[in-house]
C-alpha cells in the first residue's frame, strides 16, 4: 500500500462531495460538499485547495458507469472535471463508482438519517464510499486502482 493521504471526489452537476483518507490509506472520512452549480472553475479550485490543506498525494475521482459497463450521461462530466483537477500538482485517478450513491444512501438510512436531511451530506458520503473502495482494492491487490488522468501538456511557447 502506498503511503500518503488521498482525496476522494464524487462529481455532481450541482455539488461535489469530498472525502479524505488518513496518511496510511486505511480509512476514508467525509470532508466537505462543494457547491458547483454553474461555476465549475470555482468548484475545481476549492477541491484543489482541500487537496493542499489535507496534504494529499492524489485525488481519486469517481467515474459514473452504468451497471452494464457503459457510459452514463454523467461519465463525460466526471472525466472533464477530473481533467481540470489534473492541472494541479497532484495525480488524479478515475475509479469506477458504480452504486456509490446507492451505497451511501443505504448506509445513511441504516444510521437513522432521514432523507430530507441527507442532501447536505450524501455527496460527501458517496465520496467516502468511492475512496474507501479504492483504498480497499489497492490494499487487497497491491495494484493502484483506476486509471491515471493525464496532465495537460505544458505550453512550449516562452
């Protein structure tokens, strides 16, 4: 298992859920729900600020794929958001997030949280599920989860 804290990111059209792990990559915990709406750039900046604040080594972004393995309407949006995050200093990885929101909602219901109170934290809970799954997969297999998002090419002009 690689050492270093990671940030988990659940990309949504209105909000972006953020979670982080401890430095040993054992446990994911909720951090913040970032408002996105029509200001994707501000949301990206805030996620990168959180990555800096928590001294993370990489960002793990959930990639929404259908149960059949095909793209969903949100797949390209998550890829685009991850590409913007990759312009920062940290590695960004895309990981399959199938059923992460469903798992988060189930866990919240099981803990007794009413649906009306879930909206403010469901995105964070989904980010926790995404990140915890990636951490567990890496620990079990020894392989780095997901796929790396290439950084934008630096402009060669002086």
